[in-house]
């Protein structure tokens, strides 16, 4: 990311106008979380998802390119009495290493080139919780590079077993349902059992 783009994010966080609500895909599927392990909130912003993961007892890491966001995340986590290992990190330049996390959460962030590295960063049995804008989102990104085509998360993470998927797209009553967001929970297959 360029310095100018990072400064734009910093300015948004300094404005205090950005929300910090956990992703619905995480709260609705909280029961899928493992009892322990290593978790990552990627492109975490203010870390609302990281706090959910830490409160669930996971060894939680949170990375974002904006130092302002990470500073605010640290303050929120401390105020909540939670330990979150935060880092200022450009996840495109330094993606998570292979087989390094049991849970990865991505909310309202999309870079298609990163998706294979995200799937590979899961340990066997690990879970990816993903929620972001579709092309039909009102007030979402205008650049199609940053929003999803119909059911695209299924294609981007075809190597993962689907545990949850929702994309209402333009079906039925547009005033109802989940409009403008797609949600996905995928699981990396467990390593095959060794046969005698
Ligand atoms: C719309 S916000 C979403 C924040 C958070 N995930 C949430 O749902 O509240 C997108 C975030 O992605 C971060 N971001 C953008 N590009 C990034 C990159 N290359 N590496 C790390 N973080 C990045 C921004 O700083 C911003 O905090």
C-alpha cells in the first residue's frame, strides 16, 4: 500500500467515525470456534473481531497497515482486559505464513491475490471467517476490485470445506435479508490419518 493510501486510513481512524462492530459471520457462527489455538484478525481496523477471538480464549493476533487503528485497538483491548498481539503490517507485503493459524477472520477487506495465502495459512482443521461487500452494496466500495461478484467467496476458497455461506444477492425483497454483504466460513481439511 502507498503511503498516501495508508495516511487516508489513518485519517479515517483519527476522525473517530469508523464503527467497531464484530462481523455478523463471526458472532452468528461463534459456536464453530475451537476451544484454543492461534487466531488472526487480518486487516483488523479497530479490532472488534480480535476482541471476540481473545474473549473466546484464543491466542489472538491482529494486523493492520494503519498505525492509528492499531493504537486504538490496543487501547480498546486493554480497556476490556483482553490480550491481543497487534502489529502494524501490510498483509499484502507480509501475508500470514503457511499453516500458522487455527482461525483467521477477514471483514470488509478484499484482495483476491491474497486469498490463496489465506487458505494456506490455516492449520489443518483451521477455519476462515470471511465477510465483505458485494457489488450490490449500497455505500460500499465503488471499485469492483474491492467487492465481490455473486457467490464469489465460494470460488475464491474452493479448497476449503464450506461450513457456512450466505449471499442473498438480489433475490426476493431487497428491503429484507442480508443485502450487500456475503459471508463464508471455510475449513481446511484435516490431515489424512496415517494408515498402518
Ligand atoms: C473497511 S476497514 C475494515 C476493518 C475491520 N476489518 C472491520 O471490519 O471493522 C479495512 C481495513 O483494511 C486495512 N488495510 C487495507 N489495506 C491493508 C493492507 N495491505 N494490509 C493491512 N491492512 C490493510 C485498512 O487500514 C482498514 O483498517
